C-alpha cells in the first residue's frame, strides 16, 4: 500500500487503494510513496500526479483557467491572504 497526498488542502491523504487506481491517468506511472495527486477540476481525467495535472490543465484547459482568473481578478482577498 502506498500513501498518496491530495494536493487540494481540504482533502485528506488517501491510500492508493482508496483512489481506485494505482497509476496516474495521464503518464500511466504507478504512484510512489508520498506522491502528491489531484484531479482536474475542469474534466473527469481521473487521479494524476500534481505535476501531470499542471501540464494537463495548461494544455487542455488554458482558456478555462484564464476565464477563472479574470472572474476572480476583482474579488477582494481575505485578510490572511
């Protein structure tokens, strides 16, 4: 069993058994101990390494990211941010 850590801070670490897969959906490499994993918020690509998710999102969803940035541009940050 491998322990994986979700990049998203509100999710708890899971084992690879809890993910339903033992490999990254993008690069197909097996998850290693203490890998950071995440999913794509714009599609259902599945669990992937954080670095693979960054590449996937910037290649496949760049316009959606830019729209999200523009949507949040005028929102005020919390005091702790």
